[in-house]
C-alpha cells in the first residue's frame, strides 16, 4: 500500500502511528520510503476548558494533527477539478448546464423524451439527494471527560453553543457526584470530519464513513479508558455499530440533541435514568 495513503487511513481512525510487531514468514521486505512527511505541531487533543461548569467562553476547536499527505491528496483533487473546468472553452448557459447534467445522469432531454421540464428537474434533484445520501459529509466532536465517559455530538451545522457546552459539562459533573467518583471531570475534545480527503480513488460511501467513524470512536474510548458513550441526536446513529462497542465492553446511550434539551428539560430525564444504571469505576 502507498505509504501516504496508509497514513491517511491511520489518521482517519485516530491513530498517530502504527508499527507491526511481527514479521510474516516468507513476506517480502518493505521498501524504505522517504516521503519528507512533517508532523504538524498541533496536539492530538485540545483541552476543552469551555466545557467546565464555570466557563462561558467560546471554544476554538482544533482538529487532530495530521501529516502533509492530506494536503498532497487535496492538491491532487483540486488539480483534477481545474483540468475538468479548463476542458470547456466557453461557459455554459443555464439550459446547457441542465442538458449537460441530464446527459451525465443518462436522461434524455425533455423535448426528446416528451416530458415536462419541471418533472425532469425534479428527477435531477432526487438523484442528487440520493448521491448525497450515498456519499455523506459530516463533522463530529468527541468530548472526553476523564471519568470513563465519552460524548459524541454532530457539529456539521456548527460548533456547540456555550450553553450546550455547559449542559454537557453539567452532565459529566452530575455523573461524577452521583457515582461518588474520586476524580473530577477533565475535558478534552477532538474532531472527526468525513470525508477525510476528497481525492480520486478513495472510498467516500456510507460503509467507509461508518468504518472510519467507528474506528475513531474505539480509539478515543480506548485512549480515555471510557466504557460509556453518549450519542446526542439521531443523525449519526447509522454510522455507529452498537455490536462493536458492546464487544469492547463500551455501553452506548442515546440522548436528544443538546439544543433540544435546553428547550425541553423533560428530555434530560431518560438520559439521567440510564446514566444512573451505568457502573463507573471509582
């Protein structure tokens, strides 16, 4: 496997580096590659002081440090897009763009097929929605608490507000007090974005997104020694494998979105009932 691509996969799973422990019998020696990769001077996780109960400041979220191979693949994708744009000598009109889109989708023009132009446009929009569902894009924030609890929230539309951060911090503090844990919560956040890279040859489908997010969650849970995960909202449920978490003795709890909890306090009750049943090590 290409070394830069291998590092990209490791980065998507939240693994900084991987070194095999054993040499397979009869395996060919691995060639040495000098890729001039430079590790960005960014910590793997950023302390999230904004999640403290007394803090009201806006958080400046920081992505996990990554290698220059990300920029390399991104430049390749941008170059391919520029070449596609340069292939056309003249700008297309609105009608030409519609005809071109229909041709790419394998649809005949409304005049040739004898159908309503509005119906053809609706079909194009529907096909675009199916393509977006098959190739999802989302951003996730993973909030570690240091007490065996990991929180996952969808931040595709934007980062959590200060009130939402305080809510999540209060949940961790309440868990620590109820279970009489000796250690107070210490918050740290990391961000996962899918797709990691938009480059030719990389799988961007739902299965690949689920595998990458699941690997990142498992790596964070192992790193933080978390055995309970709270998933806020329902948008990320299709990308999380409950069976895999259960195999690793990690319990998954579902909760409403933080914004919904702030507007309707009754939504907190089911989550708190489940958190009281979890066995946290003291």
